[in-house]
C-alpha cells in the first residue's frame, strides 16, 4: 500500500471508523460520482475561461500560484460564464 493510500485510509477510519467492504464501495462510488461531475464542470468552463484569458492578454506564469490576470477576470467569469447545471 502506498503512503498516500495509508494516509487516506487512516483519515477515513479516523472520521468514519472501521469500514466494511460494502461501506468502502459506497464511499468509492460516491467519490467517483463527485469527481465525474467536477470534470464535466471544468470541461464546460474551459472554452469560456480560455476566451477570457486570451482576451485579457493574461498568460499564466508557471511559477505563480495565483496569476495576476485572475483577479481581473474572476468577476467577469462569475457573471458571464455558464452556471453549473443541476445535472452536474
């Protein structure tokens, strides 16, 4: 078992107690569902974000944790980009 797996298992057992295989399976399925919905949301936002970044002249810097252009484009993205659909 990898270190990350051990840490995740320890965190889950600390939060939820020792889990049966069935409980782990349900939790795993729920996590997969949330990850899938998140991926769909990111894919739906990608064209909008790309247009805004190119339009603003901002280019992300690999060493930056929060690119400068983000503070300028964030309010516009929140206002103009598609909202998260109920199906996600």
